C-alpha cells in the first residue's frame, strides 16, 4: 500500500471518528435535555412550585431562604426567593439540609450523612456563599437551628432520645458555637439554672430552642419537673434564668421586646397541644395570635409585625403567616417550604 493510500485511509478513519463523537455528544445532550424536561414535567404534574438551579447567597438583601420541600431533584435543598414575592420562582442551591437558619451572612445546616450502617447527622456552619467553614457530628436527630443577628454565634438542638416534644419521654442536647474562635458549648444543660432567682439542679433538665439577642445573650426553653420555662441565657456567665412558665421554642422579635412561642393550652389534644402566642418581655403579658391550629415549630419574625411558621402540607410542610398582635387571620405564605429565614433582616 503506497503512502497516499495510507494517508487517505487514516483521514477517513479520523473523519469517521469525529462523526461518531459528534453523534455521541448530540445523543448525550438529547438524553440530558429529556431528563431535565421529564423532571420538570414530574414536578409540574405533582403541582409543586417551579424550582431551578442557581446561585444562592446569604448576604443578598430582601431574600427569603428556606428548605425546599417540593418534589423533584431539588427537594431538601436550600432555596431562595424574593421576600416580597414568596410564590415566585425558586432558586435551589444544591445544599441539602433538614434544618436551616441564617443571619449576619452566616448559615447553619443540619443535615443527614448517609453511608454507614445507620443514618448519622452533622451541623455544618456555612459562609455567605454556602461554603463549609466547620462541621460537627451530632448526637441525635436535628430539630432546631438558629444564628445570632451578627452571625457570630450558632446554635442547634437535637433529639438524643424520643422524637417528639409532645410527649415526656424525650431528651435533647443543645450546643452553641462561636464562629470567631470556634469554641463550642457542647450542652447547655451544663450551665447553671436559676428558678425564682435560686440555683436549681435536677437530673431531668432539658434545654432547646435557642433564639439570640446578640452573640452572647439568648433565650431558650428549659423543661424540668413537668414544666417548661422561658429562660434568659448568658454565654459569658454560663447561666440560664427562668423568666416565665409554659414557653416552648421561643423566637425573639427584631426589636428585642417580644417573644413568639408555642404554648400548651388546656383542653387541647395531647398530640396537638400547642398554640402560637406572643410574650411582652417588659410586662410578661402574653397574648394569643389568630392562629388557632396546632403549631409545632419555632416561628420566625418576617419583620416587627408578622410571624412565619410551618404547618403540615401536601409536600410535608407549608409556611404560613399571622400578625403578631393577635389581629388578622392566618394566610399561606409559601407552599412546600420549611425553616425560613430572611436575609438583610435583623433576625
């Protein structure tokens, strides 16, 4: 075979190989496009809100950030919408969390870690671009998470036994981490508790539901001897001081004067015992909101007047709003969502 024939054959092979590669690329593109269309169609058929992949940051003003509960490839991802258009298109981050909160450009994501013989959990502290700064193994199932207004302190609560606040056979562990020094208070039960201004010690103390006033002062729930208390906490003094009874999962208002919380009410079912209340910290006067259904959540203040909280929905959870002053009526804010926070807001 002469040199010209060899070159001609080689050229034909190269052309054939290039054609095969082009066809393969077209086929792969078609498959990926079809898969994307199928996922979108599945979501539309399920009736879920539209969700798309994109960039999510925790320091952009005027955004609502939450755990997306819509069925599809972005379920459980942290997503973002315009705070003034909560039913608009969602941008999903790719970061999956069971519980989430953000403030001051810092985020905390409580997530499942799969791969072993049983499911494990961890708390991940995130920067404003959702990049991991630190992570911590958790001793139980995630249930509550909060970040201080300046982003310098992060708290989380897990169930270490039992799986519901409604009963009495449960135990919690609440931890706080300083994002400047990365020192960790592993268990707030190690703090000195005061009830009626006297030191109080019992083996049955549980602490949960931190809400921060600043990076060292906070409020939380302490349960003991069949009662629950709102306590004020001081990380420097390592103390918890009881302020008011029958308060669970407190949430401090942006101006620091009121606590939204769930209260056990007489006559309610033991499976659905809570109603949403607001406590004035100056007078300790409590008032019911217009939400009469059972609220098993740590509410969030959208602003100084409106509370946001979750109730069961078609996708697991929907977000509702109600005025904090007892007026108005509950309204659906966002379907298929959980664990909301608002960027560029005080709390």
